[in-house]
C-alpha cells in the first residue's frame, strides 16, 4: 500500500474508503489508520498480528479492526483477493465494534462484498449516496447478523525469517505430503540441524509443531467451506487415519473436529 493511498484512507473528507487488491504476497509492514478496517480475504489464509494477539483469518471469515489499532498482516497463501473497507469513527458504535473481532461471512455479507468488488477510493454522502448508504448498512448489520467468533481456536507463531516463509509456502503447497525435516532442509540447501535451529530461534517451536500447525490451519479453512467430510479433510492435509487427525486437531485447538464443524454450521445458520 503506497503512502499516498494511506493518506487518502485517513482523509477526513471521506466517510468511507474502499481499496481492493489481488495479491500474491502480503505487505507485512505495520499499519495504523484513523478509520476502522473491515478486511475480507477471498481465498487463502491471513494472519493478523496486533500488539496483544495473533488472529487467524481463514476464507469465508472477515475481520473488523478498530480505528487507531496497530497491526500487520502475514500470509503464506498466494492469489488472494483482499477486500478492504475503511469506516470513519462514529458515535454510538455497537460495543462489538470497539475491539478487533473475527466474524463468519454469511451469504448476505459475502454478496455485499462481491457487489462492491469494483469500488475504489473515497466515498461520502456527497460523492456517491447509494454507495454511502450500502456501507452504512453494512456497518449496521455486522453486529446483528454475524456474531463474532468468540474463541477462534487456532493461533501459532509465524516466521520472521524470509527463508522460513519460503519453507512455509512450500509446505502449504504440498500440504498432503509428509516431508521430514531432512527432506525439507535438502530442498532448501540446508542441513537438518541448521533448519531445526532456525525454527527454534525464529519461532520458538520445532519443525514438527510448525508442520502440524499449518496442517490444522488448512483444515480449519476447509471446514469453513463446508464442502468436505472430516475424513476427506484429514486426507487432503496429509493424514491417512481419521483418528490421528482427530487427536491432533483436538490437542492443537482444544475442540474435536466434529464439534468445531457443528459450531461453524451454527454460526452460518
């Protein structure tokens, strides 16, 4: 995001600012805006880091980031369509919008996002009354129609090292493969000992724990699509036995996969 665009987002002349981008790589610099940001990623997984928390944002979910919140984004996914709507602060805002929150995008909200896919730039009552009204309505119905996910079950460190980020993208690309650390190290011209040390120094976890984390992250994304059975999801992320996947999923998230899928369906309904 260019400096000129950052200035336009916070221009007090506009009640709203819309900026959609199609990216292969997320700009990981830190941001802070005088407007709140509604962020929706169509495809892929986004990690949102605030000063106090690491948020996991899969497909079909969107995030509300209040005004004056410092944050940065990370992702190992490619070909992501980022929808970004910026909202000027208003008096009497619903309490759920005072803090960062993640929401499931129900069909109505997703249709509104897609309807505005070609919008860009500043929007005010004077410049475009119809778009102004839709964005006001969008902000009003968020607390009514999309309860926040009160305990999103997945958080894990994300690599700071560019080499580990490339490895993360590689592992995501071949998520169904059970690569050993020796195989991954050889693929990237390292010794397994050096790679193991890099994981510990950069993220404080082992290769095995990181591989397990990104597999479960992918499982959560597939569950949100509500297209595959739990067994199909397990096989797609490299587990040949349902019991093994279920046990690891429960250990990482604190909830069994069947219970989590039921919870997602409750949010959708």
